[in-house]
C-alpha cells in the first residue's frame, strides 16, 4: 500500500512539474486478474407518454441497459463497465442506436466487466492517501489501450488486443466495433525476467537489464550472436553467455503466453473470423520478435500497438509513441472523452456540469497549452 501511494505521488508530482498545472483529481486505470467479464441480454416493453407511437427514447434505452446488467454477481465483486453491444427492436436485429425508432419490444446485449471490490477499495485508498480524489471513476486499462492504439476500422473488422504487462497479459476482443470478450492470462514480462534470473542464477535487476537490452524471441532476428556479460552474485566472478541462450530461455515462456491466449480465444466460438488480426501492446511487446512469434502461434496478421494520433492529443513526442505507454496515453484520452461526453438525460447534464465543469476547463486549457 505504501509503495503504491509513493508511486502515485511521484508520478503526479512529475506531471505537475512538467505541465505547470496543479492536480487534485485523477482518472485511475485498473486491470489484471481481478477483472472478469460476461455477456448479458435485457428485454423491455416500449412505454412512455407517447404510448400510441411506441417511439424509443433515452429512458427506454437506459431501462433496457439496466435490465441487461441485472445479473447475479458475487458479493465481493462490483460492476466496472457496462458496454452495450447491440440492440434489437421487434424483429430488427444488430441496431447500434435505436433512439427515435418505433417498436413494441426492445432488447439489448451488453458486455459487463466486473472487478474485485477489495481491489477497487485498496486502489482508491492509495489514491486518497496520496492526497488526490477520483475525477470520475475507474477505467478498465484495456479500454484505455484500445482508445490509444486501435483504429475504428480494426474494431469494426474484429481484433484481438493483447496488453503484455509485467505480471499479467490482458486480452480484449473487439467485434463489430464493440468489446466482445475480456480475459486475463496470469503471466507477463516479469515472468521472462524471473526465468532468466533462475536459470542463470543472477539478480532480478540484472536479468531485467539483460532482457531489455539483449532479449529476443525469434531466431531469424538473431543475426549477431554476441556474448553477454553476466554479473556474479555473492562475490563470484562475472561470466558471459551467447545471446542465443537468452533467446532459448525467453522464447518458450513468450510462446506459452500466446498459446494460452489462443486457447481462450478459440473457446469463444466467434460468429465470424477477426479481419484485423492481433495487436500487441504493453512493455513486453517491445521485445524483438514478439510480433513474429505471435503471428506463428495465432496464424493471423500481428502488429505492434503504439499510441496513434488522435483528435484529443496532438504533438505527442516520439519517445511516448511506444507500446509501453499505450495505457497511460489511453487513460488521458478516455478521461478527456468521458469528461466531455453528452449526458443520457437532462438530469445527468445538470449534475455533470456542476461536478466536472471546473475540471473540464482545466483539462482543456492544459491540453491546448501542451499539445496544440
């Protein structure tokens, strides 16, 4: 808890010094093994003042979404996101937005993302201990990654987004422009480091440095098989090993991660193939050969996902257009977008303006000064 609080303080202090802006609230991303997801369906009858016309309004849409998310979840979990996937009006299916349509029966399919309640509470406690509040709530890190490194065309065609983090590999499957499935594999970049540390009997920090500077997981890219210095432990003299031995340790673990992702993906029984293939992001995705190895495992096109130019962020330095920054840039985009979203109804509009008006003004001023 204390280490997390210190990390939050250090990150926000650095952001304040770079931007010249005082931070009081922040958007917080969450992910990992504490995330679960399921799909659900809700049905309501069209009612309202214009009963004779049966015209669908915002209240009907909200009612059917509420009906779809009325599922039984364990007491120790909380709903993090409810994402409408498609609507049906009577016999018309696969409707994106049924507003103002006429019908008798309205159905909705939603993707529900739940999170460990204790995980949320611990993270919120760390943020509060650091002296900050939540600007609007928690954001699923995978959604943030998707906002920063996926195009709308890829989401429509269908794509598998894999965020190769330190302790976990988070997966989000998009189909027809909306999330279809979310799951987590409990293995990531830190497991590669641990394998190197154990197999070569070296300190964890030294193994991380070797992985970052000389790691590779695809043989054809190993053109220069130079020797790598291995520092000694406990007064032992340093040794050296060829780079091919590092590949022999890293590749099996990386291949295992991709195969586990594919096993879960194959179990989804998708209605059609994904046209946009696989996108790798996260720090471990920067390992040379990761995309080539994934392409061999998935038998689909694979590319590295870095933050793309967007309507919200321009002039971003090239140093930050890397897979390791996809989540951070995505949180900026999602936070700005959610602060500026139109409300579902008039009541929400008044409350939203009162609650987030000052913060939104500060965000806009900061974005204009820094990126435009």
